[in-house]
C-alpha cells in the first residue's frame, strides 16, 4: 500500500471527468472493520465515496456519520434538509442549479467532510456534481505559477449572514499545510468579497480567480451522477467542490439530508484500522 510517510495515509489520486463509472460501496448497519477500511481508503484517495443501501429513514445519515466520525452541529443544525422551500436562506434550498463550490468557507474551522443522503428523488434534473479541487489546483500551478501564488497568498473575506447568523473569516482560496502541500480550497462565489488591493494587484487577483473559476466550471474536471434513494455521498469539503444541476420541484419531490464531520476523525480511523488489521493478519 502506497502511504505518505509523514501522515500514514494513502496518497491522493487526482482525477478529472475521465474518472469513469462511480464505484459505489455497500453500507451495512453491522460493523465490519475490513469494509470500513475499504470505504475510508477510497475516500482518502479520491476525496469521496458513494455508499449504497443506506436506509431511507430520515436521520439515517447520522448513523453513517457516527461510523466515520462525530457529527458537527452548525448554524444549519446537526443535520440539514436539502429540498426547495419558500424564502430560502441558501440556494441549496431552491431548485436552482449550483455551480461547483465548497461549503461554509466563512467558518473557522471549515467543516472537513460533508455527507449527503438521498431519501427521495422523483424530480427531473438534479444531478449531483463533483470537481477535484486538488486536480484543478495542480493544473493552475502548472500553467500559471503566478496565478497559483496569488490564489495561495491573498486572503479573501468570506461572509454568511441571515436573520440568525453572521459569520466571517479570512483565508486564501488555496490553502497549504506546514510543509507547503495543498491542504484545501475555499471557493464559493456567493460568499466571498473583493480583497482591498491596489488596482494593479487587484487586476492580477481577478485574472487568477477567473482562471480558477473557468477550470472549476469546465467539463474537463466535472463528474455528474444521479444520487438515487438509499445512496449517500461522503466527500472532503476542503478538497472537492460540489454542486448540482437544476431541477424542477413541480416534477416530483427531491429530498436529501446532509451533515458534517471533521476530516481528522476519518484519518485517525484509517490509521487505527490499518494497524489492528495488520496485527491480526490474514484470516
């Protein structure tokens, strides 16, 4: 198994729209260490995993979340409903399409992992979309190192406000760990604000941001798939960007539930399970 020596985790595999058919793994309520390790390893390599046969009973998503980590309550609640509602405080609660974005870039810390569980999907449209921010960022660094540096060093203000909340945080769009390795991306055009820069620097920032935005919207990097009832996608909210195509609420009900957990809990489980299964040896 190819591990990163400093973290003891599988190496990330960058992917684009040529990834191929989505490999769905089976969820069972009965805990099996080997199965959990397979699911976690897939998640750590690709930044996401799709589970099938998750019960469609409301709240079942929390059972899955607790298998991999600890549900993190936010201003949207312990879990949140993804369906069209009147007077929505977020575009997720409408039938509109959503471009690639990361959730909660205005929080400190940003939720590391998001889960979305499909309970009902009878509407026309509403395909789920994912983009590997790691692959896009590596492309930006290769074709325009100057743009990469700008996006990695200029802090952007992210804001969310509604009747009950007012959240603000500053961070570069591209983030790195202590070793200078890509650790995350914050990108949500509805929630970021123009940094205060001299005109020439601001022009360079906008050029870099446009380059990133075009890559994130490109069919070269995006995958689309229908999340059917009983399927759940768990993805790294600091690596992957997600969205959906528009759907018509009049054509049928589309109801998903979502929640967040932290990424380090999944990484911890991988190390512990790997150690225990290795010590146990083959059956």
